[in-house]
C-alpha cells in the first residue's frame, strides 16, 4: 500500500464496469430513451472523470477515451433537447479528452459532434473546415491505424461535413463529401469482417435526404427518402431522423398529408423524438399551413406541439 500510486489506483472506478455502463447508455440513446439516459449520464460522467484523474500511463489514456465517448453522448443528448450551449461545452470537453487519449479515432468522433452546435451558432463554415482538417489528419494516420475504423471515421466525418456545407449552400462541396462517404461505406461493406462502425449505405442514403433538402433540391430529397426503407436503419433514433428529414422535404414541396405521415413515423420509431423541439416546430408549421388536416391536432396535442 506504500508503493507510489497504489492508493490512487485503488480509488479509481473500474474501467470495465464503466465501459459496460457506457454500452448501456449508448443503447438508450439509439433507442431514443432520452429521459432514462439523462438520468444516468451525470453519474457516468462523474465516474469517468474520476477514472481519468486517478490513473496514469496507458490506463489513463483508456480512461480518457472512455471519458471522451461519455462527453460525446452528453453532447448528442443536449442536441436532442435543444440545449445548444451545453452541446457545445460537452463537445469541447470530448475533444480535450480525445486528445488526451492518444487515439485518433476517438478524437475524430469527438470532433464530429462539434459540428451541430457550431451550426446552431451560425458557424457552419467553421464546422466544415474543422471536419475537413480532421479528415486530413486521419489520412496521415493511415499507416498506424487499422483500416476499417479509419475508413468508418472518415466517412462519418464526411457525412457531417456534407450536411454542414449544404447548410451553407455549398453544393459542390456537399456533394463531393457525400461521394467520399458513399465510397467509404462501400469499402466497409466489402471488408471480410463486414465492419461498419455505424457507417453503412443506409446511413449515407439517410444523409442524402437532409443534404438535398438543405440544397433546395426537395424533389430529390423526397425520392431519396422513398428509396430508403426504414428497416435498413438499425436504431429507432436513426429511423426517427429519417421521418423528420422526410417531413421537412414534404412540407417544402407542399405535400402536407404525407408530411404528417412522416411525423407519425417519427413517433412510431421513437416516441420521445416526436416531442423534440425540431419535430414540434414541423408540427406547428403544418398547423399553420393545413390546420384541418385529419389527425394533425391530435398528434400536436399528444406531442406537445400546440400553437405557441
């Protein structure tokens, strides 16, 4: 017990236990059980911080990687609730922990979640530059990082960068980044282990819906949505995202009845998603444009989207 560092190490939370808790927390996010996740995250974040503080060497790097992923989850959850400032702070903390981990894939994941709060600050151009710089860094790490995780991280960054570029109206950049992501997804599909890391052809198609909408190509967005069956998306959160993006494009082309159907699909995929601020805003837009649409007022009341 008198050996240097022994008492500190003994007080550190067990990393294996924390990793299992993180797996559960991720599952809660993917199934859109946001209330349960919000309750569990503070303790997980506290314990992950303690693990990082009370370890050294390789174990500290592992603890930093775990902490980065906890902050990533916290940032993504804050985005869901519309808490943009908190999402930004958690994303910055994720980057700091990712840098401490020495793991370029973890750092890439942390960098990616910076994009949404940056966009909400009106800094979509900065988000594109940040993500493109990270893609370049991953290219430089190709010799020391296993290829499938590297390809997955690169493709995921490209998708988020494409969406950010589309928000800026940069059509050529957005579509080029979408091609990069599609190429990455295709390469992963051909790997012997069928590794995806979350990047699949379905995920690329999902982003096509949102990117085309932001570029003002709403007919193309609707067609992309029609080509993508929700069952190809692995989680309730992703299926809800499809319904939300589809509803946006359908409202833009004036197809309000099908837009309401898309919002019902959001609720069916993940009930808590239907009460998110962004989905409520779409519901209120339908109330303004087509207030007598069958079932709309009932849906609005059920999801808390009555007119302000």
